[in-house]
C-alpha cells in the first residue's frame, strides 16, 4: 500500500493513511456512534476509552499492540478507521492457523456520513489486506459480535468465507460471527 492512497472514484474523495496519535481524539464521535449497548442504545464509554487507548499504543487485555489505518477526506476530516493486530488465541484455534500466517482485523468503524456506498469501508478493508500481505501474512481473520450485525453483510461480501461462530465469545448468548480472507497467493 502506498502512503496517502487516494480514492477518487466514489461520491467521497479520501486517502487511507496510518493513524497519528494526534488524530485519536478526532475518532471519538465515530466510536461513540457505533460503540453502544444493543439494548439501551447508550454509549459504552469504557469501551470507547479502551479503543482510544489502543489507538494511542496501549496493549489490549491479551497484551497485543494494535495498529490503525484511517480514511480522511480532502479537508483532513476522518471518515473511518480499521485496526489490525496479531490474532487472539481463540481465533488461532478457530481458524487452525498461526500468528505467523494470519492478521486479525479489529475496530472497524465508518462515519455515518460516509458509509453505505461511499467506498470508505471497502477501501479501509482493502488497505488492511494490503498491510497483511506486506507483512507476509497469508490471510486476515476477523470476528464481529451481535451488536454489529448490520455490518455482517459487508464481511460476507468482501471475505472469502464465513467460518461460523465463536460461541459465547462476547458473553452468554453473544456469539461472534467469523470470516477469513486470503491476502497472498
């Protein structure tokens, strides 16, 4: 992937770039739009804070460092983000893979002003696939919890296959749907 990849053939013109520390606070409104309790609709502030911490370089509960890419329009307004990291142990087991072979995608969010046909999500996904390929990975793997069920169709379209569910992965009755996509031949 080239730095500053430019996408101009959609309703929105934007670039995909690595997230800079000084841009993390600009993502808060996008995170607060999506990171909500599925029953009450309330923002899950602790999770938003955790994600922002990962964006600043904090390790997650499994000790992993996450890297992020962002989509920015011509005025520098952030339209979305996607994170990637080494796969968690449950994902390694579920996909019968290794850390050396796979990269896990995490924290993919697009502004409500830019999704649904704007190409931002697809460009972020493709840029993460390019990063995985550059790092010598054979595939990306990912999961999504039920509160993000509206995004499952996106992953069904852009991944090679759905690999079923991780049962109770996000708590009792909250099964994570899983996907994989080959990134190198």
